[in-house]
C-alpha cells in the first residue's frame, strides 16, 4: 500500500481548514497559498473530498469550502479513501513478488497482509483533530 502525494495534499488542506474558524468558508486560493498545494490540483482534490462529504462547497464570490464534521470525527482513512479510493489488502498484494508459491513468497505475503491491516487500523484510529490539536 502506497499513499500518494494527493493524500498528503488532501490532509494538508483539511488540516489547514481545521485550524481556521469553522463557521467561515475557506477559499481554495487561500488554502493553496497557505499549504503550498498547487491551486488547480487542490481544486480537483477538493472535489473528491466534497463527493465524499468531508467538506461542503458553496459557489459564488463569497463561497468556498467548510468541513462537514468536527476534525476529531474525520479519520485519516476517510481522507485517504476519499482521494485514492478504498484501501484493501488486494491492492497491496497484487504484484509478482507475492504471487510465487515458494515458502519465502508465502511468508512475504503474510507479512504484507499484516502490514496492510496495521496501516489501515492506524489510518482509522488517527483523526484530523489528532494531527491539528
């Protein structure tokens, strides 16, 4: 399982939003400026986060984005899956290294399954509030 740069950018954007006044809309160009995430890339990520209902979007001159939940109610897994799609052990184990039938390949497969389970649990146990508070 590899977390992509997009996930890191999404976490940065939501962490920035969590540190702001939750009653005010956050504009994408300000989030971009404050986090260093390229604005056009950030727009795409914000669309994914909105489709996952982690943020809500308001159009117009005074529009922007707001978190839909308190930071302590948004897990890292929520953010990563909103951006990258569902994380499962199949995506981690789908390479030639663990496809072999040797004893070493089977051990490697079991190790990677444990790693995947632990990473998923860590992402699920860590909230946006944990990293911003």
